[in-house]
C-alpha cells in the first residue's frame, strides 16, 4: 500500500515539537517530508510556511503540519496562499472541526503554547477526521 506523504516544517521555536510530530506520523503509517528547519538557530517562520505552501501546490502532498512558537505567525503566513487552509489548533476539538467543517489542509501548532500531548492529540484527530462537505463545501469554495 502506498503511504500518504505528510509535510512538516517549523521555525526554531517549533524544531523540537516537529521532531516528535514526525516520529508520530511515521508511527501512524505516513511518509514524512521534512522541509526544515533542521537546526535550533533562529530562522524566519514565513520561509517555512512558504515551503509547505509550495510543496502543496506542486502536489508533493495534500496535507501538512506547521509549527512556530505560537502557531500564529506561521499560520497567518501560510494562509496568504489561496490553496492553503491552515488551522491553528489548541485542542482535539479544534482539530476535529478544522477538518470536518473547514477542510483544513495544514495543522498549525504552537510549541510554546500547546503541550506535546495535546499537540499529538490534535495531530491524530486532524489525520483521522474527514471533511463533511455539503454546506461546508459551499463555504470553503467561497474563499478558495
Ligand atoms: C519566534 O521567536 C516566534 O516569534 C515565532 O516562533 C512565532 O511564535 C511567531 O508567530
């Protein structure tokens, strides 16, 4: 069976959480494409939002995870791209609705604001929840 590829990227603040998320994705049966950062030194989060947006556009994957300190900057930057629907999630409930109602294709996490166990819960719910479509599809189309 072909494994679905998941994109992951973060700035320095999200570097450690990205490593844990990557391992969990592999455990869940995904192939992981890590677009950096690959070091703990200070970097600019828009570069990594851009990398994931580009990889989505190129069809390298259909979903990804972006992490910065709060998840705010990196989700704002990612959402500048029309094809990206990045949802900053702080709970499994956020992650569930982000998929079911918003068809989010990027899970954004804040490494300084969300504990790792909650982040991992967000990840598994995000990966396992289908888009409900219907009236939500109409609304998503209005801004896609
Ligand atoms: C980096 O210090 C920090 O500003 C960044 O990770 C993020 O939290 C921005 O929104």
